[in-house]
C-alpha cells in the first residue's frame, strides 16, 4: 500500500478487521505486558495521509477472475454483500494456526494469531492464577498452576518464557494463598530441539535459558490430546502421559486463511499441504497477470519461504514496484536473519554472519521490534512500558476481560 503512494492509482484496501496487528508482540498482550492498542494501529489512521487509499471494512468471500470482480461480505452497515471491480487484485490474507485435524482442541488451547486470541489467552492465564488462589485441593491447585504451550518456534518460546516470568517475577507478592512460584510451564515440541529455524548452538542456548527461567521444554514430545483439564503428550518411545493442566496455548503448525482456497479454486492453481497458493516468480497467478498473491498464503513455485514478516513486507514492496512499472526482475527474498526473545535480558539472534545470545541479542530484539512497530505513538508507549517493566518487574496490562 505504502509503496503505491506516489503511483497514480486508486487503491481499495479490504480487511475484515479495522486495524493492523503487529503479530510479533501479540504474546506480550497475552501475558499482560502490553495493552492491545499498543500493538494494533487503526488502518484509517495508518492511511489518513495517503489520499489514494480507501479502506473498506469487509470480508473477501469470492472472486470472479474473468469478470475482474471481488465479492465482499460482512459489511458494517449490515448489508449482506457487495461486488468490487478491479484492474489489479493483490491478495495477502495471511495464515492461521492449524490443529492438525483436531479442531476440537481449539476450544481448550486457543491460538495467538489474532487480537481476540491474545485477549482470550490473557484472560485464561490470569483466571488460572485466580483459580489457584481459591482452590484448596493441592492437586487441583497444581493443575491450575500448570501451563502447557504447544510448539517451540519463536511464538511458543516467547510465550512460555513470559508466563514463567509472570509467575516467578511479577505475581508472587500479589497472591496470598497461591504460591505462583510453584507454577509449571511446559513447552511441548515434536522436534528434538526448540527454535528449529536457528542454528543448533543458539537453539541449545535458548533451551538452557528457558530452563533457567523455569520453563520445562519437552522436546521430542507430541501432543496427542487436549481436554479442559489435561494435555496428553507422547514421547519418542511412544509412551503417553496425561498431564493435569487447566491452561493450554497453541503455537504449532500454520495453514492459510480460508480465502486462499477460494482464490486457488477460482484460478485453478495448485496449493501445497499447508494450503499455500502457488504463484509465479513475479508473484502473479499463472494465467492471471492482473492477480498477485503474497505473504504467508503463498509459495513461489515449489519454494516455500519462511512465514515471517520480512517475506511479506518485501513481497508487498516488490508488487508495488511491479504495479508502478518499476520492476521487471523476479522476486528475490533477502533473508535478514532470525530473532527470538526468551525473557528479560535473554534472546538469540542470527543476523547475517552475527550469532548472538543473552543481553546483546535482547537489546537487538527490542530495537528491531520498536523500529517495525507501526506509529510513533505506539513506539513511544511500548518503549516506556518496557522500561517500566524492566525497572519494576511489573506487568501493567493484567486485566481479565470477558471472552
Ligand atoms: C503470534 C505470532 C508471532 C509472530 N512473530 C513474528 C516475528 O517475531 N517475526 C516475524 O518476522 N514474523 C512473525 N510472525 C509472522 C508474521 O506475523 C507473518 O509472517 C506476517 O504477518 C504475514 O503477513 P501477511 O500480510 O501475509 O498476513 P497477515 O499479517 O496475517 O495479514 C492478513 C490480513 O488479511 C486479513 N484477512 C484475512 N482473510 C481475509 C478476508 N477473507 N477478507 C478480508 N481480510 C482478510 C486479516 O484480517 C489480516 O489483516 C508472527 C506471527 C504470529 C501469529
């Protein structure tokens, strides 16, 4: 969008939510460090100065590639639907978490993909500590103080680390009966190491940092069942253990948002197992030069790029250049590296030839996330929150809001 600000085109941005969510910090909302509005910017505010952009709060539900029209639904005035004509269509509907065919687990183990998801998780985590405070049966109290995070990618690692810090650092003096220091945080991962996208050495450092924080990483374990009161895990030898736990959080595999299927069917193009739509090297759909697709929802030919923000951002800028007539080469992803934070003063970073861990990596992580957060006001607010939390070990956004 922003790449088209000097191009003489009219842009209609259709999104079913009225804000841009900075997903990398969603887990900080889920664990009470940040407020929702600090990581989400209203789209109208983002584009208020870009006069060639019109924002439409609606859901894309269908497309007619021959007629060059997009069908939208859920209009805010209550109308059932409407049709938009386009000269060029750019689709970037992202991804969502996949429960590997166990949709029933979604109720007991919400995911951190959306703002409502983050607020739901925050309420569940805080409510679990409240439940432990009033529970007198030791076994039941232990279950309320057991948190299971599924998936040890950056989101799972960051979330597990934050819950452990919350329990050991921020909460102990706030509760009278529950000893929040007894909290168990289990991080379950099928692979044999955490942060599989990082080098084995950094992955091992992250593993030890997690343990120091009080997280138990269960690598080589797979979740085989989740209920309201327990999570069952299977180890590499096939033995299944049922762990009493009242709070589970899902941060495992992803699949594309539903509109990817609609687009792929309309265009007759292939999708891979995760539902990614296959695009050509210039991010167009085969046979439809006026339709681009990008971000988490695509693979470029057979190549699957990492599902991270830099890929989506570089592809967005690339498509803007193609539309403006300033780009003739195929898309080429420039990998700028990987960052993950594990907790206060702990992170791992792979940036170009640099491999860092501990405090320097954490400072780098803070800087990069502040730079990419949208809006000066949010950057300032988040920086102040972080400084305040660092100094006081406190969490300012610990509100239980209705689900
Ligand atoms: C919890 C979490 C943490 C992450 N942390 C990091 C990180 O630290 N670093 C990193 O690089 N990446 C991170 N990522 C990944 C990164 O956020 C994604 O790769 C990136 O956002 C993908 O951008 P996108 O534009 O493809 O999709 P998205 O950013 O998901 O945007 C999709 C948009 O499409 C809208 N939409 C979907 N369907 C429809 C429809 N039918 N109609 C209208 N609108 C629709 C959605 O409302 C949304 O606004 C994280 C992701 C998550 C979930």
